[in-house]
C-alpha cells in the first residue's frame, strides 16, 4: 500500500482528478519541508506536459493491483496547504448546492497570484549588519575620513533591533546615502545586502491613532453578552447564528469590535464581511485604530486592491500573522486559523450574491462555515433580509435587537415629496431638486452643516432619444439603452461597458432635436454647482473613484468638513458615519421600485432606510427628504416611519400568498449563446428533459427570453424552477444533466437562490 494524492487539475472540465505518488525528496519552494496534505497546490505531469492542481484528499492505494504506473508529484507550490480542511469542506458544499464545479470553487477561494506555479511575493534588497557590524568596535573599522560610511553605519547600528535591516531603496532614497557608501561598508564586512520578501500593505501609508472601547448602553451590553455566551474554542456543537436587528446609528460596529476583542483574547480569529468596497476603508480604519497594538494582524481583502496587495494580505492570514480579516464577499474564504467569530454587516445586501460562477451567497456561506468551524455568526442589519427574518421565525436563528440610537439620538425625520406635484409647480419638464429640498440644503450650507444626496444612477442622462421619430440610442451588444456621460462625451452601456460618441443628429430621421432623457449623478453635480455657487461639492460613483485611494481621500475630506455636499450612488448609501451630516436627500426613490422583480419593494425599503440612516448621527438632529412619484407605495410609507417590522409582516404575507422566497427556493436556468436560435433551441430541449418525471414538489416555468435578452453579444433564454426544498431542485437537475450535452457555442448556467431574474 502507498499513500497517494488525489489531485484536481486546474481548468479541466468535469472536475478531472487523478492520483499521484507523494513527492520524493524536498520539492517544496521553501527550505522547511512540510507534508503534502489536502489543500496543497502542486505541479504534476499530465499527458506530456506539466499541470497545476489542488490536492483534494490523500488515499491509500495498492500499487500491485494497478494495471498502470502512477507518476509522482513534480513540485509543491508554497510551504503549506493553501486551503484549510474547513475550506475544502465548504468547497464541497458550494459545488453541490450551487451546481458548480469543484475546480471553479477552488479557483474562487484563492487570490489570482496564488494560482500560479510559484508564489508571487515581492522581493527587495535589504541592508543588514553582519556579525562583525553588530560588535561595539564596528565603527573603528571605518576610516574617519569616510564620513558618509560612518553615518550610514551608525544609522543601522543605533536601531533598537540589530536583527532588522533597512531597505536598500530607503537607504539610497529618503535616508540619502549613495550606493557606493553601502558598497564600502560591504567591503569592510560590516553590512550585507540580502534579498527579503516585502509586504505590500494597502494601508502602509496611514498612521492609526489608538481608540478605546466605548461605554455600551444597556441594549448593546445585552447583545454583546449574547454573543460572548456562544463564543469559545471548545464548543460541543455549532451555535445558532444571531440576527442582530439594530436601527441605523445604534452602535452595531462597536458591538462587533468588542465581541472580536473577546475572541482575540481567547486566542482565536475573526472575519468581518462588509457589502461594499466603499465601506472597507472606513471599517478597516476603525478596526486598525481599535486594535492599534496588533494592527498588523488586521488583514484587508477586497477587489480594489492590487493583485500584489491582495496576495500579501491573504498570505498574512495563511501564515497566521493576521487574526482579523475585513473585506467584501470573497473574504469569507480567508484561511484564518482557529476561527472564533464571523460578522456579516448589512447582511441584507445584494452584493453578497456573486453573479458569476460559482453563484454563491456570502451571507449563507458564513452560516455554513460557522457550522463547519463551530463558531458564532452574527448577521447585522437595520433592515434584515426576509430570508433571515423567516429563519428567526422558525427558530433557526436567534434574534438580538438594538432599537435605540447611541446616546438616545433621535432617528431622522423623513419627509416624502410627491414629485408629480413638484413637476406641476415647476411648469413641467425635468425636475431634479424639489423646492423644499433646495431650501433645506441652503439652510445647511448657511449653518456649516453637511448634506448627502443619493441617486442610484451614474452618468449625465439615462438615455438619448429623438422626439421626432422616437429613436433611442441602444447598445448594439446588449438589449438596453446607453447612458450619456458628458465629461467623457460618450454613450456608455452600463452592462457591457461598450462606449461610442453620441450622435449630433438622429441617425434615423436626421433631426437635430435629439434630447437627453432623465438624469444621473453627473447631471445632478452640474445642476448643484449652478444652484449653490461657492459650495464645495464632490461626486462619488465608479466614474470619479477610478484612481487608487480616491474614495478614501474623498471620504476623509468630507469627514474633515472640507466638502459641503456629496452626491453619490449606492457607494455612499450605507455604513458610513459622518456626525456633521444633518440632511440627506434621496433624489428618486422609484429607480428600482417598478422593475419586474419580486424583491423590488424590499430593496427600495432597505435602501431608503439605509440612506436615511446617514443623517443625524452626531449631536445635531437629522432630516431626510425622499423624492418619489409613488408616495403611497408600502415600501415608501413604512420606510417613512422607520417601521421594518410592519413592512416585513405585510411583505411576508404577500410572498407566502404567491409562493415567493423566502417560502420557496428559486433556481434560474439560463442558456446563452451568440447564436440566438441555438440558445433558444438548447433551452427548449433542456426544458423538455426537465419536465419529464418532474417531481410534484417542483414547479417549472415555460422557456422564455430573459428580461435582459441580450448581454455582451449573447442571447439569453431561461426557465425558473421553484420548490420548498432546494435539495429537490438540485437532485432533479443533476439527474437530468447527466443525460444532456450542449453545443460548444452554448453556455448553460444554474443560479440557485437567484437575486436577479435578468
């Protein structure tokens, strides 16, 4: 019998796995050899070439019973497994639940630089004292005339720790010594220049001032005690997830930090998920300030980091140098050791759902990982998802409440403005700001207070159209209109990114009366600069925040009161804390309200509540103006009164009546191809097979074009499957797919618990 490694090959279809003999000798990149284990990344021979793969498991094989010879592993990447045992179990669960390949899950779990043939660490030259240089008489070996060498030597020698050197680039740069000076010290045997691995720290240019834990109010103390009761290294069974329903400004983040402090003191680690990259810098700063003594043990993971920074932060976690991880949805895959707590902030957010394969929901994965690692999971929100609310109702989750703001600050007053009436007052035409909101903004400017305006649509105008013949500028690659961006003088598709110059006259009828329809953040900014001359205005959206650290710098300037008004998209809608903001305006609450989506009302209510929560977080009271053309919609009215429970009750009743989530699971099956007829035919063929022997507990729609029928030059057709139990859907689909083949030009995807029907 021999111990062999079962290796899953990268990029292979159908999860191609082969057995290989364990490596002979030290094939590891690092000098300190460790055992090959499940989760190790390896290089193996495959069909005359070398391929990368991941060790799935170790198995005992009787070589004498084999009719072929097994080949040994060629090389092991890194000095330890990249995927921990709990992550391997989580990968199996993801592959089964979300109908994706295990290889694609492994690829998702690893940062891109860690998927190569060697680790992509950054190396640099460092100047260090030799043993001779560490002696007290070292300076005597330098001639008195070599003043620069004496200064350079003393710069190194007078450091507290002689074992730590100084980067050569720093010595020859900011410190000011020439390379010849360092070479002179090398010749005398006092210093050596060595290769070292340098961490690329995304917050390395910042200084963090330590903050102290705040005194908790009674509600916060109850919640913290509730978390502590189910925290610890030796739990017999996984605790129930805790849904923390806390109104905006109730101090949820402070509870998170004190709970994490408790976990750290027990020698364990924590993961904090935030929904938007925009929140990551501010959240990371607060945690680095609170844990200033161990700030190097706080790792940050999100897609705005460079590949090098992302790799180094991930490696810091893998090497057990970081015990706290903060990041967006992919941070749930952090290989943290002795995981003691997972926090999912703003757990209701759609951005936790990935829209490419594997289409996982990070909030749900947090719950699954909590079970696998027997650690508590805290799901926090002022507007919990109805899925989580139902789990509380059936006893699957525990509920914790914080229904008062810190220091008993009042929730902001929300005023609903009917824009139909406002449009009549202003004589028709485009109405961006109501007179009442404009007056309220002027008062804030006069008082030295700050305003946030929210509009979830970037660009200058929603579309370009011709009033003469009805022509609309559509994207030729997607079935959607193109948005006009005035600063770049381009029409841009917000689906595929295709851009072109805007027409100066109608391409259909030649009319020069072509007009801009609707408005986006760019146009709002232009109007604000005309209305409030002298006001300091900034716009936050993906168009203006392209440069690295642009978002962080803008938010820092706003916090320092160097900006009076911010107009932004969803990037500013949640989680941000600015005590001097006393006015928030929601310019168009109807943006996502009337789309064909069962969650439209829920999302609108959540967005309204979260945006309103940015006001009145300091000593001054806050006020919110919501501009809408449907003021009597339940989502608007319940949001006006900060009544989540009332909204949830009526929405859940409607969902139950019509058989919608969270009472059922939905899977959208989509066939897409550049060939429209082929995509449609493939889906109809799949639908026919799915309909055969369809279990009674599953309902299946007829094949139809997707709401977004064309995207990125691909035509899309779909069917929707619905059942109370997700396993029933998965079991039936897998049995059918075993008998199906599709043309190479057709891609079939499965989206379990879908968040978008498009």
